[in-house]
C-alpha cells in the first residue's frame, strides 16, 4: 500500500512538473489525473505537452502493474484470514460435523484422540 501511494505521489509530481506550463495546470489536477490513469479508469483531461504524454504513458504502464499488485495483495490477505487451515485435524472434524458426516459422539471421541 505504501509503494502504491509513493508511486502515485512521485508520478503526480513528475507529471505536474512537465505539464505546469499548460493553461490551468494545478497540482491537485495532476494528482487526480495520476490516480485515474494508474487505476485504468481515465476520463477527462489529457496531457497537453509532448513530455506530459511521455510521462503519462509511463504512468499508464506502471500503474497497471502497481494497481493489479495492490488488488492482488488485498485479495490474498482477505483469503488467508477467511480460509481455515485445511490440514488441521480439528478444523476437518468441525467441518465434517457441520456437514452431518459424523455424529456429535464421534466428533467428541475423535477430538479426544487428537488432543492426546
């Protein structure tokens, strides 16, 4: 997450520095444009200078990788927290009990064997 925000901040400063000669150029607009471009949902104003288009092209290519990495990291974190350990015998017993594959008595007996 830190890398994503660092890349967005540096990219917006770089974009602003090459586009500041354009009419109505503001730092807030550069940041907004960079976030839109990196998240691949760009609409609205485009780069007006040649240097701005070069920087914008680089931001587009890097933004796709950074954004997809960020989203993948969030998904991986959420899956590891939500998914129980499939190799844990206690979890397997709980799942089988919930599915009705074993009785409560069998569950308690097997749980006692695992604990010993």
